[in-house]
C-alpha cells in the first residue's frame, strides 16, 4: 500500500475501483481484514484489503489515505526460476562428457564448448572459440564444402543429420554421428546453431565387421549357388542320359521278350514237330521192325532155337525202343495237351510223375471247363513240368499238390510240396535257368510267378496270369 499525501474520499476510491470491472465489499473487507497501523504524523488508521492488489487506509470514517498497487511477486518468482533453469541447463551441457555439445554463430564459428567436446576432440575451449567448424573435418570434406552444406541444410530444414570422419587435435580420426539444429528467435531470425556430436567409431567398426561377414557369407552363398547350379545341370544331364539309357533298356527288354516269346513259340513248334515225327515215323519204323521180327520168328523151326531166342530178345528191345520213343515224344510235346486240353494233360503229367518217382501227386482242377488257347495251356503245363522236375531233383518230398482255379479275371495255378524247402536268397544268387524260364513264361502272358520256400516246410510255386478274353 502507498500512502497519499492528502486524504481521499472513501466513496471515490471504491467507485473508481469498481468502475475498473472489479467487485468487492469494503464493509466486509474492513470487518474481516481491518488492521491498525501507525500512519503519517503518528495518527492511527484502519487498513482494509479490498483484493490481492488493493488496500485502503482510513484515519477516520469516509476518508482514505491509500492508493491501489499491483502484486508482482509471482512474476518475480517466475523470472528467478527461469534464471535458475537456464543455469542448470548450462551446467548440464558443460558437464556432459559422452556428447560434444557446442554452439555456433550463424556463420559457423564456435561460440561455446563443453567438456564432452574437449574430451572427444582434444581441444580446450580457448583453443577453438571463434574457430570455424571446418577445423574438425578432414581435408577432402572441407575442400568439398561439406561444412557449409550441413549448415545450409540445417538453416533450411531446421536440422541436419550427418555421419562421417572427423579429426581430433592429435590428427586421429573417429566416426562421428552429428546433429546440427538451427536456433531462431521469436521473429524467425537465425541466431546460430547447436551442434551435437557423438563418437560412434565402435558401432561403425562392428557394422564394418558385420558387413564384411555378410559379404563373405554372400560370396560363399553365391559360390555354393553356382556349384549347386552346375551340379543341378550335371544331374539333369545325367538324369537325361539315364532316361535315354532306361528307354533303350526298356526297348531292348521289350525286344528281348518278344524274341523270347518267339523262341518259346518256335521251340514249342519244334518240339511238337519232333514229337510228332518221332511218334509217327520212328514209332511206325519200330512197329514194322517188330512185325518183321515176329514173322521171322514164326518161320524158324525147332532146330533154330538159338535164332528164335535172338529174335525174341530183339523184339523185346524193339518194344523198349517204342516205349522210349513214346516217352520222349510225350515229354517234348504231349499229344494229350493238343488233343484233350490242359486239364487232361495235367492229370496225365501227374500220373507219369508219380509212376516214375513214386512221389504222390494230386491235381485239383476247377469244375467248369476252361477254354484256353494253346499259348496259355502250354505255359501252365510247362510250369507244372518244371516244378515237378525241381521236386524230383531237390525237394525230397513225399507228396505234391497242384491246384488250378479261377479267381475273377485271373487263373491261379499253385504247386506245393512237403519237402525240405529252400532259402529264397540262395536261389536268387544262383538264378536257376529253370526258374528264369518259368518267370519269363509268366511275363510273356502279363502275369507273375512267385516262389515261396521255408526251410523244413516245403516250397510253393504260384503262377497268376490274366484269363484270355474268350475264356
């Protein structure tokens, strides 16, 4: 409160205060905040605070001695706080050691220098203040105008980020990450720049190591990829060559099987022809010889006993010859197969085998009549013949069972003996020509032949061939 030299009417002061847009209740203020102070010339007066920025003093009712005033304590405190914050910021910047933080004027000359800049670049403040920032750039960048470009970019865009080599006082280099920020006042005028620099040499070294490792890895990958491409090309060529060879092999196999089929047919035809010639020509010749010998024998008298005995022994020899001729002819091509069909030929062959070896042979045939062509009938019969031959030679069996049956569109012919069996692996190694012949006969008819043997449990030969369409 400021005391006036002359008393002022109280109503005038209050009216002026209210006309300024403020409201108060002087009576209430006086009642609640009245206080007695010593005034001018020792007079006592009553002081009334109308608001935070107005007090009035009165020595007698209706007269005041005070004038309004404004409280600027908050403004003063705010200014003091700003000064303290600025001081803290200055101390913080000056003592930061991990970053070089310094200020430049608008032309790029150094106007401040912190401890981090001194530690990083090796210069003391008195050595660099007023110097141009090109001092820290290597000669090539300085000649290319890189410092000026960075300042121009910062002035135009507000900031500029850059990484590159910087030079210390001792001439050593370090890789720096730099941020230059333009400083402008309230009117937008450029007042200078703040430059923050960080030493990232270790990071760049790690990046270079990683880059070299990546390049080395990529080189190895490219070399490996090239090797794989070459290997793939060679493999493709090899596959192509193998396919060509396999195609030729398949073609050769088809030709060989066609040749085998032709040979089988020719052999069967030759056998049939030889058997027929033996049966007809040789049989007839033997019969004629026997008839002539019988005629000679009848013409001998009792005095020719020796001659009669010779004739008789010769006739017996001729009989044996006739029997052998018939047997050989039957083995070459049994007339039963051509005349009576497959079932009769199988029964005849089983009986012949049993008579010749003493091994019991049972044949189980289907009830219905099978109309098979000569090729199918011959194949089944030859498999049966070869199976019985193997039983007689190797099986040491006492019984053989053969079974012919029809299953849907296939014929199944099975021959089983109760002999000593065999090891299939040993058989594969030996590759018996008889077994190969049976398998080839099955393949020529689009069928398959399997041989299963267990040591001590006998052997089973199974032939499966598709039925001919007319069957």
